[in-house]
C-alpha cells in the first residue's frame, strides 16, 4: 500500500489521489520513512538530515539553518557531529524522521519505523511523532503490527486482509488529543485494543 501511495508501484485498477494529484505528481509533498533508518554511515547526523536539501541544491546557508532547526525539533542538536554507528536505535530513527521532514511534506509514509525498538523507546517515539504531527500538521499513513501503537497514534485504524490484500475493516479512534503516556491508561484505550485485536484474529483465521 505504501508503495502504491508513493508511486513506486502502479495500481492494476482504480486510482490513488493525494490532495487531488496522482502519486507521481505528488512526490514533492510526500516523504517515506522505512523500517530501517537507512542512514549513510559515512555522513554525520547533520549531513544525513541535510541530504535531501543537498540533492535539491539548496544553498549551504539554508541547509545549515534548516538542519539545525530540524535537529532541535527532534532533540538531537547535541548529536549533530556524530556518526550513525555512535547512535542508539531510537536516535537513528529520529534522524530518519528529521530527514523526512526536511522538505516539509504534507504526507508522511511510515513503514513500521519503530518495530525493532524496545517497548519504552517505541512508546517515547510514538509520543514524539504525535508532538511533531501536531506542530507541523502533516498526514501520516503508518504501517504497524502493534495494535496498541495503531490505537495510540491514529485517528483511523485500517485492518488489511490477505489473499488478495485489501482493506477489510475501519475503526475511527475517538481518543482526545494531545495524547500522552496517560492516554494508555484510559479504559477506552484498552477497549479499542480489545475490539481491534479480536477483529484482527478473525481476519487472520480466514
């Protein structure tokens, strides 16, 4: 699905519209964050974040200013001169997020970006993603196998069924924003998880 929205795979039928545009025409407003941070090991944190700006031939002054702002946004200013090998898994993903935000996208495609992290790091980055989304007002299509993560992050949870792959169920998530660690303690949060998990088990047994 993410490849279809990104224009990397063509649909066999139907059409995809992003703000009234085809995926091919909407590439300037779409950024992709992969499951792996995909950082270039020979570049520092600040050089990794500024890569897209560099490829777009932004001036050195603009790159420097923008990268500094993005690193501050994801709380990594102190690591600007570090290399990927010196970072934790969570820090690498924050670098990847900062790089994706460097061109101020309106749509962010996120492919299980926190799947390899421990639960505490994952929860913190979920809260960080929501903070960034509230500040910058982009739309995210977030793929995850964690029901709790889906409920915490989303305004809508979509369940896909296999053979053939398709959207089988949709659940609006009516939890208040801003969401925080306390959100996970709400009875409604647990109820959403229980209902979606039950539905997911039914889909997987089909």
